[in-house]
C-alpha cells in the first residue's frame, strides 16, 4: 500500500479486501457459513491490518470494526457493506475543506507534525504547522470549495522538507511564498487542484 492513500482510500481498501476475502473463503467452505463464523473470518483478516504501521492512520476505525466483529449477534459483513456505501458517497462529495483536514491529519500521522492556528500573543513553537484562522474561515465557501489561497507557516531545522511532504499528498497545489533559511522558516500557499 502506498503512503499516498487518503483516509477514505485506506478505509475503503480494508473494507473491500475484507469482503473479498470473506466471499472467497465462504465459497471454498462446504455447507452453510453462520454469521458468527463469517465474523470470525473477517476478524482474523482485519486483525493483522489493525497492527500494521502502514494503517495507523485508520487504527481507530479498525479497532471499532474488530469490536463489532466480536459482539455476539452482530453482523460485521453487513456493517462493512454499510461502511463501503458511506465511503463511496463521501468520496464523491469530498470538499476542499475536507481535503485540508485530511492533509493536516496525514502530515500529523505520517510525519508527526502537528498543526494549529496562529494566536495573537502566543509564542510559536518549532515543528508546528501554523495556519491563519482567517484564511481557513474565509478561504472556503459554504459548500467547502476553496475560494482563496491558504497560507501555511512552518519553522523547523527541516523546514525545506515540508513543501515535498505537502506536494506528495497531492491534495493541493503548493506554492512557496517565502523562505528564510537563517530562521529555518518557510511560508507555503495552498491552492485547489
């Protein structure tokens, strides 16, 4: 699995592969396969994924899925089908505002870089992505469509790597507005694709 997968792609991949695994296993099993046995098959398939570091971004979701599969009388298969339908609906309607959230969350999980708004009078911390609240509040229409550029500020000894990190996620066009190597700072501007 590539590191460029978004949240929805990761969850969708787990759901789809789990259901395919279930259906192939059931097809090879003689006789009727009960709901409890189907849950057991799905839990055995999803458990290694839950522990896999590549899926740490969706670990809460896999934990919930495993919990449902272990509940007596629950049908994990039906829940996975429901989740798959929701993902299909949501991915068709992903807004630029959701992409910004996904981008910041991916950077937090993959690169351990937190993000926050710039607050008046607050000293900035190194290794944090800072955003202007006004850019986020007024940079997106009610529909979630990006209508103005969003500035991103970062200060770190590895400031020069942030541009490649953000471009690597391919959720926005990333423009370098200003670089200050002496202060180890970079100002990037995010534009919609």
